[in-house]
C-alpha cells in the first residue's frame, strides 16, 4: 500500500468503514433532529471507497500538496463527508456533536472556510465540476500527479454549468479528473428522472468523450473495481463513475419510508436506527 | 393595437415606420460603433492593448499568472498575452460559467488567473460562479471585462449598464473602473499583486492616453485629484474622467472652475478623500460615471457623504435606469448625457438653477 494511504493499510474492512460513516451520520443527524440523513446513509459506501481505498492523503496534514483533491459539490452532503472525515482522522470525533450549531466547524452545508480538509464551498449546485476542471489544469501545470475527485448529485446533471465543465474536461484531456455522481434519483421536488436526468447518463457522458462507468453504489466490491479502473485507465479521457445508491441504505425502516430530499425522522427513531446498525457491527 | 414599449429617454419611434439613412451634421453616415477604441481618440495619443501588454510584462517574471477567456481574447486584448505565452493561456470556449469556475480551481492550486469576457457576460451570466467559487473564498482571480457601461451600440445584450451595481454587492470583491491606457497599465499590475478577487472594467484596442499629463499614479482604493477648482467638484471613474476633464476645460472658458477627482476604485471606495474634498464646501458635487444611475459610483459617493455627515449640493451624471437604445456611440452618448457637450450643459443648467 502507498505510504500516504494509512487507512487502507489497516485491517479495518471497507464494510466496517461504511458502517462507521453511517453511524457518525446518524449521530450528527440526531443533533439537529433532521437533515440530509437519507443521502448520507445512501452514499456511505461510496465514501468508504473514496476515503479508505481510492484517495491519497495525510490525515494530519489536510493541505499536503501531494493529496488527491476531493471536492464536495453537493454542500448539503457535508454530513456524509464529515462522517467519513471523522472516521479517517481528518476531523476529531468529539466535534460531531456540534454539527450545524453556532460556531461549529461542521456547518450544515459544506464550506471551505469552516472545515479543515473541506476543499471547496459547495451548495450552489453545478459548481464543483467546473472548479475541478481548473484544479486539474493547475495540477498538470505544476506536474503534480494528484487526482481531483468531484462528488456531485444526480440533480446537478440538470445544471447547464455541469455540461460546460463536462465539455471543458474533454477539451483539456483531463485524465486526472474523476467525477463521482451519486445517483439516488431524488431531488428536492421529486425523482430526478422525472426532471432533467433521464436515467441514460452513462451513454451521454460517453458521447461527450468521457470514460463512463455505472455501478451499484451500495456494492463495495463494484465500487472498488470502478475506482481502480478510473485511476488506472491509460487514456486521456476524464472519468465519471455514476453510483446508483439507495436513499437511507442500511436502516430498513427508513429505506421503506416515503423517500424525500429532506427526510423526517422522529426523536425516538434515531436510537432505533442506531440500534439497527449496532446489532451487526462488521469487523 | 399593442402598445409599443419605448423608454422615456429613447429616440426610437415606431418599429413599424420605415427609416432613411442617418447622417451627421457634416454629412457622414452614422454607423454602429461596437468598440470604445477611437471613441475618445480624436486628437489624443493612444496606446494599443494596454491590458494585454501589461499582462505580458508581468508574466515575464511571474509563473503564477495565467490567462483565460470565453471566446473573446481578441476583444479583450488577451490575444496579446496568448500570443506571447501560449502555454499560459486557456481558451475556455463560449462557456463563461466554466471559465470562472476553472479560474477558481487554478487559483486554488496557487495560480493567479486573469479571466476575460464582456462585462455583461461576467456580471449577468457568471455571477453565481464569481460569487461562490471565487469571492466567498477570497481567491485571487482577476476578472477583466470589455464593453463596460455604454461602450457599444449593440443594445442591451452587450451594454453592461448595471455591472458596477451587481459587482459592488459582492463581498470581498475589489471593483475597478479605469480611465485610460495609463490607468489600465498600472491597475493591471496593481491587481496582479492584490491578494483577493478583482473585477476590472476594460477599455481595449487603441486606448486614449490622458493621465500622463497629470501627477497621477494608480493605487487600489485611492481617488486622485487631477485638477482643482472652486465651483464644481467632479467625482468620476472610467472614461467619464476624460469627459469630466474636457468639460472642465469648456466650463473654465465660461468662468466656471471645476475640480476633477478621479476615483477608479469603485470598491473599496476612497471615502476619506471623497468626503474630505466634498466637505470643503461651496462646490456642487457632480458624480460622473459610465453606468446606470442605480447602484454605481454616484450612489456609492452619496452614501459615503451621508454617512460622513457631509451635506452638499449633489448631482449625478449617469445612464438612466433603462434598457438603452442601439445606435452609433456618439449619438447615444449625447442622448444619454455622457458626451462632453452634454456634461457641460448639465453642469451649467444645475449651476443656473
């Protein structure tokens, strides 16, 4: 294992990492009593693979020049990313209880100025991929072999700026850029596939000139394979991994609930959800 | 019949009435002039592409400087830089949002990007990206935009009459409206050294040179008194400083003494100098800007004076709060009050009132 992937060298399985991310997210969700817990539970497996398999970084040195850049375009997924960063040792676990509170370093929507290791300010959707294009150009200018990973949502596929960035990445042959799309088919007003994303996203990205993979975003083995492929690909295309995830994955009674963008969780249900996770702690 | 919508200051008649070829008093055809180049050049020395050449100079010693454009390098003088340093130049295509975002990404990686387009496209189309990808993180991206205010006869699609109002509203952003080739050259160098984001208006092509006749040096956040006078205090920015200087000459011949305070930095405004000059009293304060009367230099100055408790007679030379007509620039500048003759006449009428 490369020296700057200390977490990948450990005996802790990705299954356990994903479990810990879900558990951290539930604890943070409970602090506010509501939040983007559906997205966090859904994307936990993807983040287990990015932060404990794919990315190179140093937990004690978030500004290290050799790190892979991880851009969270979807600011409201901060709860998920904080959960992964806490598990990775990038953020202290005891700050978890400050989530979304006054003076917290963990605001509801992720911002670079608040959180060490949070690379960009997300939240105005359709921004991350364009910034990632510039960062990928910058890394190439410097001869820095690091990669830029931009995590975005399926809803952001509706933003015109996303497609400007898609075309630009091809124009500049950004083979150091990996776009990760969390496709949970849920945006604020309803299913994404009933808005602007049609469900045929991979052929669309391919037609634009990207290397596109579509995977079950809750299948750790499939994700590992997809991220390995994206990294090792010997051609000059930018890469996209479209991850089909299930909102609230891992907590069956929430998975079965009528899924919305901002899911309702009753006060007593947080402990119930945690108990479900705690009943089966992976090794 | 549907009413035709014609704003109050328009020369437009009915679009259903046929027209004949317009000619000037000297019999020349009046054609639409798209560029500021030559607008103020009559009788003045000009400098070719001062922004492009200043950037080339800077890049000789600074590897961090890169240039980006959204298909408008030729019309923002960035082609000079692109030719000198093709490896430092990014043609981003007709895509302002990714140009601005990519500039932010390059700045994150330690570069100092100069991104160019027209002022309308930066301020209207790319606003959210300038705001969140650049200004909120205080990244050192320099957005340099041609066709500010009324410097094209193409009509509202290209006339950035409200760009200063838009950009002034953005925290962290420094906003510059330079006057001439001297100002542009010096401002380009100054903003390259400035650690934060900047929006700068640009005159391109053959740009008149005026400020070399004065003891002038550009400094971010500083207004400079170019000329003193006892009856009127012009506070001006952009090419309206040239107009104010010319109007001051005209008015001097009629016994009206005008001071001209050039304030190329719109934000942060040099409130100290402006209020100190205005507080001297006994003068009509006249702001002059190539911008809508709403939200630009004039209202910035008015706010500074009010906050400082300086109560002085005050008038604004500015464009009306309207979508402007298409046409030849000299016609439009007369029509909307920006020409030297119109400025001179306005001041005389205000003093006579």
